[in-house]
C-alpha cells in the first residue's frame, strides 16, 4: 500500500524499531489518527517483511485487526527499511529500539546497553534536514535525554536545526498490549520546558510536548495524559516495573512460608487483595516472573542506586531479583526431592515455555532454568507450548529436549507433568485421560496454580502447587 503523495498530514511519525513496543504502538496510533502518517522502520528486512505479511513477528491478541483497520480505513500505516528517507520526512521520531542489559564492561549484568540508542541518535543527526521531536519510547536509564541531546546537537548538519527530546515510556503488558494501548491507565509525557538553570541542554519548547500529547488525545481522555519533567518520566517507568516485580517477589516469598506451614498462598492473596490500600493486582504466586522488562528494569535501578552510592537502596531492589531466582530454583528442587531424588531417564512433561500466556515471548522465561535443572539431572524432558516455535525452545539448551505437538503427547508415559505457563488450554485437559496414560505414581507440579488441585488429587495425582503444603510431600532427605 503506498501513500498518495498529495495527501496533507498533520504529523508524520516515524518509529525506529519494529519490535514488541514499536509495532503495536504505532498500529494503534495509526488506527486512531487518520490525519497522521505513521511509518515503522527497522534495519531487519525479514522483520519488516513479516509486518507487511499476515504472519506478524509479534503475537498479540487483536494486533492483526488493528493493522487491518488502520490500512483499510486510514491508509496511513507503513513498514519499511528505508530509514533515512523516513527520518527526513518525519516531524516526530519515536525511538523504540532494544535496550538490553549489558553483558560486558562496567555495569555488566545490571546497566542498560545503549549501543542501539547511540547509533539511532547519531543517524538522526546525520540525516535530519529540519527540526525534529525525538520521543523516548524504549525503556531507558534516567538522564538519557541529556546524553541524546548532546549527541544530536554535536552532530547535526546545521546549527539552525532544533531537536526536542520528549520522554513517553510504554506501560504495556505482553498478552494484553492492544487493550493497554486502546484503554491506557495513563499516558506519560515528560519534557523540560522550564529553565531551572541546570538542564539547559534538554530544554524544549512547550509546543513539542503539546504535539506529542495531541497525538494520544485522538482517543485517550486528556485527564489520563500526565505531564512531568524528563527525569520523572524516565524514572517513573523503571520504578513502575520495579513495584510490579516487588509485589510478585513478595507474594512468592509468602508462598514459601505457606508450603512449610500449611497456609494457602491463594487465601493470603485474596485477603490482601480485599484491602483497598493494597489492591489485588500482581498478588498471584508462581514459579517466578519473566519477560523482557521486570528483571532488566529492577537491575537497572540497582545500578543507578550503586552509581549514586545509595548502597542500601541498591540492596533493597536487588533482593527482589534474588527472591525471583531463588523461587525458580526452589520449584525445580521440589520436583527432584519429591520424585525420590531421581529423575534420571524419567520422562518429564513440561507444559508451557513462553514467560506468560497469550504471547510467544521467551525472554527471561522461568522454563529455561527449570528445564535446565531437569536436564542436568538427566531427565527426559518433553515440552509443549502452543505459541513458541520448536527450534526456539531447543536453542536454549545444550542437552536435547523433545518438543511435542500437543499436551497429550507430552504427558503420554510421563512420570511427572510440570506446568510453567498459564495457558488456558491446560486447565481444560481431560485429566482422567492424562492420569491413565502417565506412569504411576503420577506427579503434577503446578507452577502457575491454574489446575483444579482437589479434583486432580481425587483422580489420583500426587499434587504439588505453589504456596501449598502437599499431602504427597516427601518427608526427610
């Protein structure tokens, strides 16, 4: 689909980075903004080809329909590798490239790797021929805008070109990204437009902030569009994810106490959730949190606190990640211990590999550590996930795993069934059939607390769930 050329646009938005954030975000903007041309660019031709096909590189419920609506109704959504041309024609540039955790040098294992951001900023400076608004869409460390402005201004083609950097972090949850974009709790736009004598490099005209807000105001109520300064916006994104991770690690810590005392973590979560001061979200215990954001953002906060010599603050945030890693190990060790300390040559069925349901994303998935533990114990691991490609699951491990076509194939002849992703289809299995086809005793280790615990016990399964003291637990060494 091509642009008619003579069409006049209120804004021409370019998004650099066609990944989990850039693609869905721009599709929703294009759908709701018929007067805005939206172009998503990336250096990866295969990824762009996928966006231009019916086999999208990102699995999100409702995403294909949003893209179809934008193209059919507004004819304003485009995906291309022609990055420089798109930048020249743009008025607003969203940057949504990856900011992974560094694996080298200072800050390795905690700090963000800003290589891609640096490269994009330099390319914009080299290519841009007129004023541009630069929007930070990726998650970045606080004070990133200062570095970006220095790169832009020191490399721009003309002293008359003005760059304005605005922060607009994403608050999307994979699996519900389209709903989050269509009905956001808030849209955060940060910019420094008041001269306090300290951050002159990052000062922008208020109109730049207004124009970014106006894009979202096509469908988001104005009272949900929150304005802050740059640094509040950048830090708020990191802290938001850290608070979510904190709640998960807190309830997981409680789950371990429940497994030892006989309390039920689901009861505890329900009681806590009824307190309006606490709320009920993110109080479901599990084998641990995964995904591309939570761990990465918490560790970034740890690094920032260490940089400013806030040692106690850094240790506080770091314990959230420590609990999460320990929860995964505890779950895996619980499998081994209760299967008589031997899973060697035993078939173990693992249901789920994605880090959460309704996505095919495997980044930081808990399945990786649990399966590796079982493989190190020389278990015969068979995995089924409805969205993750077989070759991707196999690529994580040096030892071989078997990828099954469905859940029933995975559990057939297995000594144990291990649930690691909360896919709805796992709750609807014919458990009598599953039990009949498994070795006895038939163990079930529910890492997501989604299975009907009492019903499976009645069938005959040896049941183990997060935050429950199992009747079938092995006593002693």
